[in-house]
């Protein structure tokens, strides 16, 4: 433990020097009144603090120039005045500056106060008489004279106090008991040495917030474990006993009586025929009807003309005020889904609504393990299937379909032209394709119990048949991409390109003759963005041996042959990297944002796309598609090939997918990003780690969310909205524990006000102008800085 104590000593030294420095920095240049010990009967003594530096200047070092026999030193007055001139207020004699200047002699007496009798380590004697009395004390002390007077006044038989005399210690055997009860160190002391690179000394430190659980090596967990070296054996054990009264268990039962059925029937009281005739001929009733008929007639006429119950003030408000005002922003939970049959703890990684079927939603689940835990339990994970679950509003307990995958899926998308085709990205970098055409009737009948109309209402769960939708269907994947030629890390996002165009290996855009979505774009944590084509590529040279081999392959009955030509041989059409410019590092993409023309089809084309979907027993349409690489297609002019990319560092990049040739090497490479933004503005729904959802309204507040609502007790992993109709909109929220929450969006959050579109357009235009102004000011500042540097160089010359 010697190094540790040494380190602790150094820490004390550093702390002491830091304290003195602070005292010197904050000492003001003002004349202060010296403080003496007049309260203790010594007005000539002035306590001082002399630092190590001051002791070296005046040669008054402790334990060298001061000793127990001679704890004082004479210092010349001229030397102290010179120290005032050199160090000014920093001098340790500055508190007694007035005493030094008015001192009549040439030498002042400094005494080392070893026992801190007067509070500090030194004190100054400020008078000549005091210095003379200290250097030449009187021969007879005053204490002895007082003692003689005391002895003469009192008789001699009064006992005089004598201090006790220490005697040698005699052992009586108690040291053995002390030795037995003492604690001795039984383990070897451990010495830790913490080092740092010399190049990092004095380097600036930047702090930032991060999630320790999501970043590798962000923290070290020291778990407890049993150690035999620290096990203490019990020599004695104290046991206590307590007498308690005897306890008996008794029970009682309420007496049960035989139940009896009892009913009560009510019937109306009516006038008899005679009573009706008497009342009809009575004068009071006739007078009442004559008087009230006029008022009733006027009231009925007014009701026909206008509604008297309408609030005129509310009628002056906006259109949606009849459905709810802006304060009604609470998200109402509509449904929740949890996989009760899963044996392992899983989290939801991606959520996607079925584009055509009401109340059908698909989620991908993954095991809640870190990278190190996945490596450790890799053998067990291979035995557990990775699934995409299909949930229906009609059955929140049993999944309707389960899509199997070779590894955990982190993103997936339905094909826009054929929702029965699904593409997903795995954690190992592979792309998986599914074809659920054979099960289309099953999921279509689930939505409303057999009705194909979206406007039909859902049947309650207790009206469903007991055996319906209880057995989930496991569907195997149709194809997976090649491991060697695809992504090397987890796929973070995937999108289908539109059925209106297709691209080639250079990124050029051509027309899509088939009008079927046949190309994908993916991004991965390996800093690459890949474009994929699901059509069979025509080989340049025939390979009869391979074709003959493929014909002999037997296809399992439960695997559709839609994408058999892609299985384990699927390669990306093109691959681009987002370079950071001057450095050799690349941006790590997390999300891709394509424009509406890149991603989606037109609304009127959805009906045509549904008609293109063929049944399972018919010919596979993807086998007869023309490959874009082997045919001459018509290029599309004036097509924007730029798109947005969100990186792992929080940056937003606007780049181009077209490739260009390097003039030096001639290799195809991606273009440099057009723009890079380190900060991006506004979002509307934000999921937080504490289970809250932040709802933003940019027209109301831009510095904080307009509303925050708690959804769950754990971290939110995915949020996706869905619009069923103009009157009903949902938002799906997935949490870390694998529960999917379906929330209904209120009217105030789903319908804009009369001028909201124009207001938000003006808001974005104003923000764009503000950003342009900031960029212009930066350029002006840089130009001014360059001009100032040139002027300074000219002045130096």
C-alpha cells in the first residue's frame, strides 16, 4: 500500500498549493489592519503564514533554519520592504505591512510557532521591547514570585500538587486477549497503477450524454461472486430463544340457505273508459289546452326555423370544434398485443401495418441480448426461430401468421404492388424474402370474420368460434441473400423502390415496363447502402451443367418457389459508401428517406396493383420479368436521384445514388454528399427511454413538446402511424419488453385547422430563410477574417 499512500500525499501537496494560489489571486490591493494577540495579553505578537517560497527567500526554512533550541530568526527590515516591492500584495508579510514600515529598528524578530499557539505557523514581534523580552528574558520568572507570595500567605501544611511519574508496564496476560480480538490482514495488498499517454496530457476534454447500455465498453459492471479468501469461519455463534404462546388455527363458515326464485312485475296505471270521458269533458282541461296551444305552436314553429340549442359562440370557432378542441390531445389505447408463447425475453425491432387489410399489423421481434451475450449464447440462439408476427384486432392473444427467418429481423417492408411479398433485413446483414400468397385468404377472412369490405365492423372476441384462429401458421422464407456479397453488419433500414422506374448499376433511372416493384434499397451499420433487384439476371454465357443441377433440386412443399433463383446467390445491384471527405472514415447510415416519387405509388394505381397479384397456383410473375441489365430501356429525363440519409452520429446527409468514375483509378465510386447537417429540426411524435411519447405542435410551441403522455414503463423502440379513414387514425407503439400498443389518435391531432397548411408552410419558409441568412453571415465572417489576416501580414512585413 506504499504507492497508494504516496499518491495520497501528493494529492495533499497539490491541494495545499492550490489553496495558496487561490489566496494570492483573490487578495485585494488595499491596506488592511494587522491583527495582533491583544485578547491573549500579547499585543506585540502578530500571527503570520509563511509559505515554502517565502521561507526559501528569507532563509527561514522549518527544521533547517529553525530548531527547538532556537525557534526564532532576525530578518532585516530592508529585505522585507524589498519583498513588498517585488511581490506586492502576494507577499506573505503584506498583512503586517503597516507594522513593518513603522518599525523603528533595523531587524524584526520572526518566531516559529510549532504548536500553533497563536493559530498560524509563525508570528512577528512588532515592538522593540517585545523583541528584547523574548531574546533576553528576566532571571526570575513571574510564576516563581507569585508562588512565593502564595506560600507566605498560606500555611505550609497545604499539600502541593506533584505530577504523576510514568512507570514501566507490567504484563498481566491481557495482551493475549488483545491479540486474539485484533483484526489482521490475511490477504496480499494489491497495488494499482493508472497511466495515460503523454500525448494526451493537457488535451481538452469534451463531455457528452450517452446511453451506457447501448455503447460498447461505456461502463464496467463489477458483479459480486463468492471468494474463498474472504470467507470467515465462525468460531462462536450466539443463539437466542424466545418462548411464545401456543397458536391454534380455527375457521368458521357462514350458514348457507337454500336459494329461492322471486320475481316482481310492474304494470302501468291507466284511466278507465269512464274516467277518460269525464276528464275529456271537464272545463279545466279545456281551458288549459286553449291557453297552452298557442305557446306550443309558436315553439314548434321556432324549432322548425332554427335550432334553439345551438351555442352561437361555439359556431364562430373552427370546424373541428364540434369533435374536440385543441386541448383534447390524449392518445386513447385501442388494443395491445403480447406474445405469451415465447419462452425467451424479446423486444420489438420493427412494426409495419398491412397496406390493405384493416386491423392487421406485423411486428419483428429479437432477443434482448448485447453483442457479447449473443456470441456467448450463439449455440442456443440457433435452436430458437426468429419470427415476424402478424397480429389482428380480432384476436390480441394468438398471432395469425409467423414468418421464420435465419436470424433476428431488424427491419422489413411490404411490397407496395403486392402486399403478399415481404422483404426484411437481418442482424447478420442478409436480406430475407417471404411469399404469403398461399395464406392470403386466411388473413383476409380474419379481419371481419369473412367480409372483404373495409367498412364492415369487427366482431367481438366472444362472438368468434372457439377453434377459429387459434393455431398460428409458421411460414418459411423463400430466399436469403448471399452472405459473402451483401452487408457485413446489421441492416438498419429497407425500402421498396416505386413501380414507375428502375435503376441500373450506375444509378441511372429507366422506365419500369412491368409496373411491379422489383428493386430494393438497404442501409447497414457497415457504412454501405445497397440496391437490390429481385428479378433473375440473364447470364452472359450459357451454363448447361448448372441448369441441369438446378433442375434436380427438390423444393420442399412448404417453401414457395417465387424467389428460388435468389436463394444464397443474391448479390446487390450496386453498392455505395458515404465518405467523410478528407479522412478515410465513412458515415454510418441508420435510416433512409426517399421522396414520394421514389417510394410510393399513386393512389389510383393501387387498384391496378392489386389486380396484378396472382394466385398461388398460377404462374410466378417474377420469373417472367425482364431484367433491366439485359434489355434496352427508355431513360427517364429530369429525374431527381438524390435522397436523405440519417447517420449514427445524428447527422442528416443529402446525397446522390448515381455513381461516377474516379479520374485517377477509373473505378466506380459514390459522389460526395451534396449537403450535411449536424442538427435537424422538428419531429411530431418522439418516443423516449422512460416510456413517454412527446407530441410536438410546431405552430404552438417550438422549444418543448405540446403534450407528453406515458405509454409504458420501459423504453419505446418503434413508432409508426396508420390512417384507416378520415375519421379514424391509429399509431402503433412498441416497447423494449415486446408489447405492442395500438393507440387511437384524437381528432385534434389528426385533422388540421382551416389555415394550418398555409401557417406551417410559412413557418418552414421562414426557417429556410433564417438558415440561408446564417450561412451567408458565416461566409461574410470568413471573408472578413481572411482580410484581417492579410492586413496583419502586411503590417508585419
